C-alpha cells in the first residue's frame, strides 16, 4: 500500500462528550413574578433541573423528601436550607401553580420529625397549573411598561439632587462671605484666611482693635471664635483671644498670626438641620386611610370567627399598607406610583370576596373543590391583586385620567354586555312598536306575535316573554317573573365560573 493511500485511510476518533454542566429551560415570568421571593426562584430552578426531558418524553413527577430538599437546595452562607425555609418555598411555589401533586392539588407539608423522611410526589410545571395569572408573562412587556416610570423616577432623583445642592449652597453662604464694614474683616471661609486691617503693617493695630472690637462685631459665628472675653493681646481668629487667655501669653506661630488660628476640629461648623422628617410607620402609628380599610375588613374577619375583635393579622396589615402605597419590600408593585384609596379597597372586596361567594366558600362546613382554606391570605391577595398590566388601572378605570382601560379583559366583557343590552333594548322597542301597529290596523289573530299568542302547545298555554338575558352575546327570551339579575341559567353559570377563575385561590 502506498504512503499516499495509507494517509487517506487515517481516521481520528473522538469519545462522547462528558460535559457535566447541564442546562435547564425556564420561562421568563417566573423570575418576574412578584409573588415569588429570591429563595423561591432558586428552589424552583433546582427542582426544574430534575425534570427528565428526552426522546419526546417528559417526566415532571419526582419523589423527594423534605430532608433531601434541605440538603439539595443551598441556604444562606453556604449552609443547607432549614425545614421552615423549604416548607415556605413549597408553599409559595404551590400558590402560583409551579409545583403540584400528580393529581393537580397543592403540595402540603408538615413540621413533624417523621415528615422529613416521608416521600413527596411533586409535579413540576413551566406554567401556572392552578389558574394563576402572572402580572408579567415575559420580560419585554415589563420593560416596555416600566420605561416611562423609570425615566420619571430618574428625572425626580436628578431634581432632588439639584434642590439639595441649591439648599446647601444657600445655607453655607452666611458663614462664608461676611463683610463687616469698618473693621477690615473679610473672611472667605469661617476661621481661615482672614485678612485683618493693619495686622502686619500697623504696629498699633492691637490697641485699635481693642478699642473698637465690641462696637464693630455685633455677632460672630460659633465656628469663628469662642468668645470675646480676655485681652486683645492673644490674636486668635479676627484679633480676639481665646477664653481665659492673658495679655502675657507667648506669641503664636506664624500660621496663627495670619488669622488661621481657629481649630476646625475642636470648633466644627454647625450642621444643617434636615428639613424633611421621615415618618416611621409602626403598628401604633397607622398610615393614612388604613383605619378606614380596617373598618371594611372587621365585619369579614368577624364572620370568619378565627380572630378576636380588633386584631389585625400581620399578613393582612402588610397588604393594606401596600395597597395604600406604603411598600416595605424591596420589590416594586403597581401601588408604589399609584396608591389606592379606601374606596378602592371596598370595591375590590365586594368583587373578590362577596362576588366570588367568599363567605360561603370559607365556611367550615363547605366541602367543595374551590373551598377557601386560608381566608386571610385570600383577602390579602384580593387587596394586592393586579389583573391589568398597567399599574394605574384599577378595576378597569385609569387612576390618572379616570377613563376606561382598553387593556382589561373585564372591561371588554362589560363593553360587550353593554352593546348587547343596547341592541336588545332596540329590538324590544321595535317589537313593541310592531305589535301596537298591528293592533291599530286590526291584524288577524294568526298574524300576532308568537310571544303574545294565546295558542296552546299540547294543551299548555304559551307564556309571554317578560324579560331577556343581558349576558354577553346571549339575548335569550325569558318568561315568568324576571330574576334580580337579568341573566339566563347558562350565563349565570359562566359568570360564576369566571369569578372563580380570576380569584387568587
């Protein structure tokens, strides 16, 4: 075999890639979710990396124990996570639907010692599995939404810095450039670089200063001199001796003779008093409007029966203050730039609690699948929930312009309902006008409106239409006594399911 042919037959073989740095796909909304803390996101990343995804098969269920999770998920300072940290993590992830049981229920844990070794079947999801609706589905939408607010905050910060600098300059001017006529005093800075008339050129200046000192210096800053007592022989700042000085004191150094004898360390300039006082919000000092919101919440808490009269649960207190614009957390919310009022809290509770049958679903004897097990957390989620992506939107109305929000789904349904109602009213008026016209013209009985006919179907008289359904795109004719809300049974059921779907729990 020739050498050229042998060279062509050479082959280079490489073994399999042994890279152990695996990767995990995570959706944007998880890192942007306001309901998740940093430990929650970190714990989810680790749980999501355990999902097997290969050859078109995805296994999202993993069997883990609390003890394993404590060792698997790092805690603060490089130590393993505590049991309470893992239980809180699983509770938050279950609330947004990222982890569930294989049957779709929330993951529940216990603090008992035996519970740490009990296997937990956890199903890990990429999207909310319990109907939770995140505020930001992706990063691009949030970036587009916060740009105007971020620019406004930057401008306000620059204006605050400029105003502080101007106030500081104005406050420092009286201590810098004081001109006392008749004595030759012209100090550029308090206690330094003073030029006294005749200090070095006039040998009789000490007598001159001693005679005119009390008449020519009505007031002095605290940083310029310590007093006017004593002899004029000790030339300190401005020709005055320190308190307790004598005329026979030793001559000062040249650096003190030229007018810079004041020690700025021992006599610092007075500090400027802050004009803005930060009011610390405590339990004993509520924020504005908080008592009005608690007056609305007290009847609800009294119905629950789990809280004594006048008590304010910490979770609900934080939610109330967050709604009113007092955010104590590092995460920004929709209420930071647009705080709500007690009237908004009342509207939220009427819709999210009473409108969603909260009293019935939170009762002890209620066994339905939509039962409210944690009513306090449910109420807090109602107060702090924000369905619309615009922070200034409050239940479909913009707080800035009081106009209708065109991005809200709830407002879109209301608009459709209003259009249907207008159309039905027009049709009803047209039918009534036709009946009156036929009655005036003496139309035969067979040509009357079917709704008002006295004909019988299988011996049963036909009832006349007394109302029409006002549900979206419905308009069905109703007979008999009109209900309180003009909706048919199907529209009523759709509305009830919609309210439960938008409820936080």
